[in-house]
C-alpha cells in the first residue's frame, strides 16, 4: 500500500514538473517571438525609410527635369511629375508599393504680406460674419505690426498684460498657427471652449501660408482664395471648367495656365492679378511606401524657386527698445536663398570620403575624376532646397484591453 502511495506521489511530482517546464518553454518562446518581431519591424523600418528617401529623390529629379524643359517653370502635377516612375520609365522594386502626393503651398496666400482688407475679404469668403471678420483681422494685424495698436479692447497691449500670464504681442509675422491661441478676439473665433480648432480656423489654415513668397499660384488656389481676391462665382466656374476639359482640350493646350494673362482673357478684363502667378514656388512632396504590413511616409517642403522667406524670431523687447509701437517699417524675414530661379550650387565638401579604411591613404584622383576621365566638381548642384521634413513610420497597434475588462481602448 505504501509503495502505491509513493508511486502516486512521484507521478504527481513529475506532472507538476512537466507543467512548469511547459509554462517556462511557452514564456521563453513568447519572449523570443516578441524580440524577433521587434527586430524585424526595426529592419523593415530602416529599409523602408531608405526606400522612401530614394523615391523622394526620384520625384525631385523628375520635377527638376520637367522644370528645365518647360521654360524653367512648374505649374501643376499634370505636367508629368504626378507619376515619377512612369516618367522615368522603370517601376519600383518588386514587392514595394509607392504613392506620391503633392500639395502646392504656394497655392495659398502668404499671411505675412496680407493687409487688413485682404484678411477681411478672406475670412468673409470663408463664411465669417462681416463684423467678426473685421475684428479678427484687426487683432491679427496688431499682433504682427510694430506700428499699429488694435482698436479692439481684447487685442491691445494692456489686455495681454492683464492676462493670467502676462505677455506681449509678437510684433513680427506669425511663425506658427498655435500663436492664434494667444491673439485676442481671434482665439474666440478660431477655437472652441475646449481648445479645439473650429471649422473656420481649419479652412483659414488651408488658405494661408506662414512662408513668404511673391504670389500665389492660380492653378492650385482654392475657391475661397480666389473669392477673397475679387473673383466672383461665375469667373471661378470658368476657371474650373478650363481645368477639367481634359478630354475636349485642343492638342498642345495644357490643363493649367502657363501665363496669368490667359486667366484675364478667360474671365474678362478688369481683374486684379497682382497677388497671383502661374507657377509653383513652394510645394510639399509626400511619398508613402508599403511592403507587406510595414509602411513609411516622408514629407518634404521643397522650395522650387529661391525667393522664399520665413519670418525671423523676434528680439527680446526688454533689451531692444526699437520693438515698441513707435518703430515703423517693414518686418524683416529670413531669406532662405537669394537670386533667380536658376539652380545654383547648394553645398561644397572638402573632406575625404568617410568610407575609406582608416590608415589607408586616399588616391590622388579621389574626387577629381570620373569613370569617363573627366574632372568632377566637389560642388553638389542640388536643384532645390528642402525647408521642412516630416517622417511617419506608421501608427503603432492599439493597446489591448485588460483581461478583466470588456471596454475597448480609446481611439488614438
């Protein structure tokens, strides 16, 4: 009897050990699979990031070539750069999905050069009441100007100093759309009680740019932008019909305006075109690459021409008394580059190649000759300048709800 009890105890112990070993083995496999998934994801991210940058370079190369062919101008993506692979004549690598998107930043109105009347007309065309548009425009101009005091009580210097956290107006062009949260009168129209942007503010952001450039591109300008500059609905309809006549267009006539005089001939004389041009000056180029479940997206703000500027940071008013209301004159801006639209050398390098083995002397011909025997320049003649850069490697998966909870996680 005792022997049978001992045998039963041994079996129980063996079963317990087997169970523990199974649990440990399962946990070990789970940890390894997680580490393997993380390593694979990191490898995919790096590979796709390189692919996205290569695709972006392809898009810029195609834009540069089209620009050099078409009178040194870029008007619209229908010129042929909407599909760079089709233009270049080769597909992306096997297994890679590529999507190109273009947003003409110069199709908007540069906020820093808009007058009070321009802002009133723009806000009114977006659906704001006339009186509210006048008050908001006055507050925005006072925030940016060094020589103008707002007539609205909520947007005066005294009102800003009486706030919970005392501050002063910027006295320079707006550098971020978040600044509107501090501008009196404007913040009540552009944000609700919870601090969320209102529809009028989202529409306003789509119509103005924080960068400064000479004129807006009429080929990509929105209806609200055109309305704010004096065009009526009939004239806008004529422009949209012209842009949509793809199948009925005369051979050789593009679906965009090559010169602004074409617009005046189309809609009739008497139209003020001083704020409009016919070419792209500043553009967002976005490239999304996918392979399996991995995804990467890069976005670059590209200055097609060089007469693009960005507002400088304001000096400290406590140490620079010239920032008071007595100062007059135009607000300075930081000009990224100067000159004509002809590409110029962007950078030079005099350092030897970093890929040489340490301790090995570089050959005399390094960086001086090419395979054809011609002398190569050390100057990189990059066609455009990238002013802003964004990357997105895909949204991480939503966290799982706790085992003892039936609630779903909140959306990201």
